[in-house]
C-alpha cells in the first residue's frame, strides 16, 4: 500500500492515471445519489465509487480506461465513453413510471 501511495503522483505526472469525475442524472436531469460508477470491463469492486447526494462522482482508476459504467437498483446499467471530464451519465429507469 505504501508503494502505491508513493508511486501515484509519478503515475499521474506521466499521464497513466487521470481523475474521472462527473454527474449521474436521471432522464429528467435530476441527480441520482448512491449510484455506483466504475470502469467498464473491470470488477465493480475497487474500480469505482458511489455518487454523492448531488449525483457527483470522482475517482482515480489505476488502469487506462475507455468506458465508464453506472448502475443503480432502479436503473439499467448505463455505459458511456470517457472523453473529457466532467462526464455526464444519464440513466434510464428499468420500469417507466416507477418512482
């Protein structure tokens, strides 16, 4: 763990690690708290974070990432290519009209 902490600033300097941040919103543009955002194609555990009360997320993936995914128990998994940050992810409900 100490090795990772010591090498992280160097990795950031060389462009290997990039802060990914943005917002997760519902189809009406309202923030979705407690939605898990992670790097698509990797294990969900340890490669992401949950959104806060404003739908905001921010994390440092340790591997080069090209796609993000977001999941919530009421919404379908959404995937979005990583471009510039902040990233906005819009979720679609599994059942339309469900609150």
